[in-house]
C-alpha cells in the first residue's frame, strides 16, 4: 500500500462512502466493498500468508 498510495486512497474512499466514519467495517459489509475486496485478494496473491508449498495434499495424522 505504501508503493501504491492511490490504491489506498481509493479503498479508503470506498469505505468512507459505504460505511462512513462512525463505525468499522464488518463481514456483512463485504459485498458492498468490491474494490476493497479486490485489493485484499490482490495483496494475498502477491504475498500469501501461507506458502503454497506447505499445504498438505493428504491426511498425514495417521502416519506413525
């Protein structure tokens, strides 16, 4: 967001326009914030929280 401040400003404007400044967004507001959703998805695409290589593809809990 530091590198693309125009994106941050547009996301903040969407929040302010849809929700206002009296409360924080919650999960029920998600459908009303398409730009913010896109920003979050793109951010997760650039830098995922969990590297894809660490996702288990089968249950290994039963292996001794």
